[in-house]
């Protein structure tokens, strides 16, 4: 049945090519997927959602989809919520509706497939399916220096995908199977014995491959210009959903199957994630445009999720009860909040004609609903209590000290956590500064006649805002999937 969630957007894409109304077809398909996704989450432990179709005998490949655990459920929910909001947001350029909505549907289909695939080949292939329309959307429908941004993201993510492919093939070769469920079960039973030297080598490929896709420092420079150039649905889907594929892969494959290998790279990983939080954090403060600031902030917050992964890998063989839930909860919260920020930024540009922070001011007087919702999601992104990001970030910090031994002193993860907390201050500086410049103070020429959110604008924003509030007030709603 999970195959239906992947095929529905693809079928809608074909229907759009056949001449149906592109916007209505995309909204209908994503609405159906949202309903199906919620039903799947409520009944995820029932076997009828699984699909297993033999594709190739040697090597043994299967189009197999299923929920390996609650993490897959949460990522599916993130995908269908953001996909529905993305097709409702924004406005396609006249005459390019098919490309605009068709590409968004393919990105959604690829993301959903990657998060529910249980065969290593299709896990990789679905992600690649989502990347191609991403490149097209930025290169053909983007803004600013869109061609340079499209080439840059193509080169970076192409390189990351090749490194990742090499690591996955190596992993499948030593495990003797492409079946991710079988790998997990063998590892749990202690019969997946991978030599420590091989673990270190495979872990290096996976950390670099997945790291490039997640924009781990110093492989991060593609992200901010790409999101700044991308149309709203592409930025929402890629930053909100698709970029979580790399983190999901590290949590799904690298940490549980290669514990000693990931641990061997713990110190370099801690240094690099601090680059995300502190170095990119200061870069974010220096941004002059809202889209560039949001792109850089997205890169910065990936550092916190890498910190949870580092905490999980710090002591192989020991349980860290907080690290996995922290990483997954923050992945979900960041996905929802950054998607909403990019959606509202698109509205600001449509009503004012600019995202240059120095050219904006006083927009709250003309667009109070837009100001309120932007303020709400801005507070969520900097970790205000009561909103989803706060719960995730607090759990990340707790996870860093979960296995702390006072007698042994501070380890690399604890030292990294202490330094990373300064990122909270950096986040508050750039987000509050942006809000003041855009919405406060006297009105300027571009904001005097700006319109407020329409019903079509409010629907996706409210969906994402309510999700942030519900998960923030009751995070156990998601965490219960991980128990």
C-alpha cells in the first residue's frame, strides 16, 4: 500500500503532462497523499502497508517499501505535510505551470520513496529521482543567478551522490545483501560482523556522501544560493524534506551498522558540525537578503542534528536514550519551520517585489496576518518554548551529556555541545534582526500598498503553524512512534 503514496504523485505528474489543470491536479494528489499518510501513521504497525516486488535476481533487488520503525513513519508524515503545503504555496510563472507543479510532485514522490524504501538500491534511487526536478526547477524557474546556482548544486550533490553510492555498494558487499531489514536484523543479532578497518572506510564514504547532501561544513556552500534561487515549492521541499535524507541515512545505516567506524571519525565530525553552527551562524548574521539568510540558517541548524548523531556514536555499544529521538524530532521540527519560512518569504517577495532587508520596513501595518505567522515561525526556528524546535534542541543538548562520566571529564561531544549552545544566541540575533527590518518601523514605498495573506496563502501556513504548535506542546505525539 505504501507504493500508492509514491505512485499517486507520479500519476498526477503524468496527468499534468496529458493536459489536466496542473495546480488542481497537484493539490488533489498531495491532499490525497496527506490523508493516506496520516492513515498510514495511525496503522503503521499493520503489515498491509508493505510492498515487495522482485526486480532483479542477481544481484537480488526488490522494490520493497515498508516502515522499518517509527522513524520512517515520522519522515513520511513530514513529507506529505510539506508537499501539500508546497503545492498550495506560491504562484507558477505563466505558461510554466506544468513544469512548476509536475516537478514538485516528482520531488515529493522521490522523498516519500526514499524514506519508506527497505532495499538499499531503491533507497538511493528514489533520492536521485527527487534531485533531477530540483535541478530543473532552480535552473529554469529560479530567480537571481539561477543558472550558476543550478550548476553549483548539480556539481556538489552529484559528487555527494557518487561518494555515497560507493559507500552503499561497499556496505552491501560486506553485508551480503541489499535488504536493509535483513542488515538491521543481522546487526541486532550480532551476526553482521564487519571488520573495524572496513567499518572506518565505509563510514568515511557515508559521512562524506550523506554529509554533502545535508550541507555538512565545509560541503555546505551549495545550499544557501540554491535555496535563494529556487522557486518556493522547491525550497520548501528540498530544505524541509529532501535534505533530511542524508541525516536519515546516517541514523538508519551508518550509526547502527558501523558503530566503531563512525566512532573513529567522532572528533572530525564534532569539528565540522561546529563549523555548521558557529561559522555558518556568523555568515547568516551577515546576510543582506531574507532568502539568503533563510538558506544559511537551514545549513546552520543541520549542525544540531549532527550533534545528536555524534552523541549517538560517542560510545559504541552503549545506549543513549535521548539521541535518536532528539535527532528525529529536530529533523521534523526543522522541516516544518523552514518550509513555512520559505513559503512566507515567497509571499513577502510577491507583495513587495524584494527580499532585500534594507529595502523593507513596516510591513506589519499592511499585512498583520503575515507578520504574525512569520513571527510565530521565526520564534519556532530560534527555539522558543512551546514550539516544536525547542523540544528537539533541548533533547539534543541533553543527549550530549546522557553518557557523561564526571570522573572521566568532558569528552569531545560535551565540549562541542557547550560551544554549540552559542548558536542559540546567534539564531536569535539574525531572526529578530530580520523581523525588525521587515515588519517593524515606518512603512517604506514597497510596503505601503502591500496586501495581506489571502485564503490560499493562509491555508498552507496555518497547516504548518498548527503542526509546530501541536508537536511543541505535546512532542510525545511523535516520540511515541520511536518507542
